[in-house]
C-alpha cells in the first residue's frame, strides 16, 4: 500500500493538514474565500477552474474574475489571457507575469491566524456535535470570535444546543441550528431593530427577551453590534 502524504498541521476550520495537491488548495480556498473577499460563482472542469466575484476593492460591487487553482504557482501551464488569478498553496513562480495575480494561501492563512483569535477545541467539538451546514459553521465561528474579542470580562458556558455569554449576567446565547444561528438576547427595552423574530417581557423584570436569526456572514457585523449593546447593558 502506497504511503499517504499529508501536509503540516494547520487545524483550520476543520481542515487538519495543509494542502499537498491542487484538490487540497480548492478545499482550503473554499474555507477562506469569504475572508479574502471573493465569492465563487462557478467551478468547472475546463480552464479556467473557477469564476469568482471579487469584492476586495468595492464592497457593494463585485468584479468577475477567472481563477485557476494550482498547488504551486509555477505549475501554471495555460494561456495567460485566459486567467486573472492563480490561487495556490505556495507562490514559487519567480518570473510570473504581472498580468496574473497570485493568491498564496499559505501566507494568507498566516495573516488570518494572526488577525483572528483562535476558536477553542471545546467550541470546535460543539460544532461537530451539532452538525450545522458548512456555511453556518463559519457564521457561528465568526460570532464566537467577535464576541470573545470584546472584553476579557466575558465568560461563556457551553450547553447542549447553545453557547451562552455573560458578564454580571447572561446577555446573549448563540443557538447553533442546521441552517442558521439563533441569537437569544436580553434587552432593557422593546427592541426596534430589524429582523427581530420573537420577543417577550420577562416576568418581574424590565427586560425583554428577543431572538435574532443569522443566516450568513454578511449579517454577522450587524448581529455583533446588537450583542455589544446587550453587553454594555449588563454593566448599567
């Protein structure tokens, strides 16, 4: 039996090892493309490998780009005019034409790891047990990272279906579902924010309990702002 080769350990969003071939590059890119600002429109057998929409320069307007995946950039052997971006694990093409942009995932992964707090093994295990859709995994991780970035006074409790965050008292709980993350929030007044699905006045309290459902990474920033308001309220 031929020995199976694996890359170095990266433990990135459920991927244990770094890529050792082009297929690994495609898989890793699928876990990083939102961070890189590129949405994938299609994957195909023919050259180029993929069509992406590039939102890196303007958040509201994307530019269609032709993408070719390679393990090393020097492996590229296609016409220059048929591709806009090479996505690779390692950029080793010294004479790469200026007309081709190269995204080296190895260096991009280092930037992401440095910029974002790691998600604990307990959280990763919780995700494995709950088995949400892959895109919802990323939504949940992003919410966890952003909330835990707010303050060192926040503590968390992992329950059967949700993760609760508290300071002097609980202020938000993230319920991880198959197709969304449901936020349970405590608020000092009846909320006027959009997308509130359910709310009720807590007995013997001036607080309101309400829900906010997050279905995509694009909604995370708004959800975090709401969580920050609930966090601030715990110190009033």
